[in-house]
């Protein structure tokens, strides 16, 4: 049992407490408030957070940590399988290396979890996983798998395959190939469901089975989209097949704000702290998140690690706050909003009783470049302490 007391408590749900406490028991949050039951906390380890800010652990809603590793070069790059543009069977959990040094950098920055998966070279890239960022076994670190099905539009699939004389070489072929793939998966689901109802035999198809959580509404399409027309194509195709989606990167989202809001799909914006390295990101700007939020879009912030290194997640949120998102919404974009978009808000993203005790304690507002994490706690265990 752990008692964090005397800190400024920012639960990211409900009211803040100028001088409050958080009680942790068996890896879960037991109580949050101005005071806790002293009898209940009698045997707790006490952590004095006087002068500190106590928050839920930060979340990066789109990352390649452990798949595209720091310091390892080509040998540590398992981000993209570029032999087949339609690769739904690839699974992030088979490539994430928890020994990647970036995990420590994340924990030392108050980041406790992330949505992690394949890159964007393929039209269909495979299945993402939502993981905790401490541990040695990815199976134990995983909170949700599969958590999303990665699809990509625009320059990355075009250049990966089109430059070699293969499909897709145009945006039309990207959309066409994805539609055909989803059409086949939709038909497979109907045949499978009909066979199960009638009791007839049915031979599973491993590739098609990868799409079933998507068509059952359990996971969204995780759409890599930068340019406005790619954003609208992703929305169009998701709506055609009655699928949910997240709009990841959403670089030109501020140019089609009303269409995104009308879709009901959330946006995971970033990496905005990066170079304009290709034509489709020439409108890159920290203002995008604020414009989308004000239009009613649920927004999270991403570093797209290692495009921007994951330890700069709070800095990216701070710059978005300055450019119109606002301080509180920027904090939500890397805590509770990220958790909601990743469909894990019942576990993480806010300090509430019965949720996982993933907690970050800062010596200042984490959006401030001078602030740093003093303690990072995952499942009730202190996994980082500033020396």
C-alpha cells in the first residue's frame, strides 16, 4: 500500500485538490481526495508530495517504441514489413522489445503507457497493442491487444511500392486496394457468422480472422493520414464499411475541421515537433490540435516516437496549448483523452478509484519545459525516482 499525500492532485476527471492525497492498494487506486481514511492507510508507505503535482501517468496514443529502437540502426528496425502492402496478420506484440532504451526515457518523463504498432509503409500494416512501459515481458506489459488495425494513406505506401513499379503508386490504388480488402473481410465475416448460426463446418482463414475484431466493433482502423484529401478518404472508407477509426497525425486537419467533427472520429495529432520532411506535411503546425478541439473533435497528442522522441510528449502538448489548445485540454490530450481514444480509459488516464495506479509526480506543470518527473509509478510500484 502506498499513500501519496500533501501534493496538488490533478485527477483529470472531476475537481483538482490543492493539497490532497492518493491511496494505492494492490496496484489500484483506492482513494483520491483532500484526505483519506487514516485507518485504511495505517500500514501504507508514505510518499510526501509537498510542492509537487500528482497526475495520472502520461500516455502517447501513437508510438513505435520498442519496434523502431534507439541506438540499434537497421538491426533494431522492425517497424515495416515491405514485401506485401496488405499485411493484417502482423502483430506489434511480436516486435516490441522492452529492452529498448527509450522505455527508460519515457518513464523518466512521467509517461507510463503507449499505443504501439507497425509503421505506415503498407496500406494495411497490422495490429497495434496498448502497453505499459515498464517490464521485461511484453505479454505482461500488454493492456489491450489487438487494440487497432493500422492502415495508411498517402506518400508512404506510394513511395514504398510505387517507386519500385508496384501497386499502390497512386492514392486511387491505395483506396481501391483497401476497399477490396475490407470487402473480402466483410464477406468472410458473413460466411463465418452464417456457418456458426447453422452449425455448419467452416474453415478459418488466418488472414481474414485478423479483421474480425475490426468488424465486430472491438477495435478501430488506425488511419495514418496527413493531407486533407487522405483524411477525407479515410473517413469515407470507414463510413462505407460502418467501421470506427482514429485519424492519426491529421496534419491538415485544421483545413477540413467540420468534416472531421461531423465524422465523429477522434484525432491523434502529431508529430508536430518534427521537420517538414515531405510534401504532405508542409502544413505542419501546433495550432491543429486546438482548432480541432474547438470544433468538437476529441484530440490526443502524439510524438510518433522516434520521429519525435517520446520524452518530449509533454513539451509537444505544451506547444499545442500555447497555440490554441489551452493548458487543461493539452493535459487531457496526453492523459484521459488519449486513454479514451485508445479504449483503455477504464484502466488508465485519470486518478479514480479502481483504476490502475499509474501515476506521474512532477515538480512543476509538465507542460513547462523546466518541469521534470520526480516519481513515476506503474501499477502502484515506483519505477522511476529522480535522483
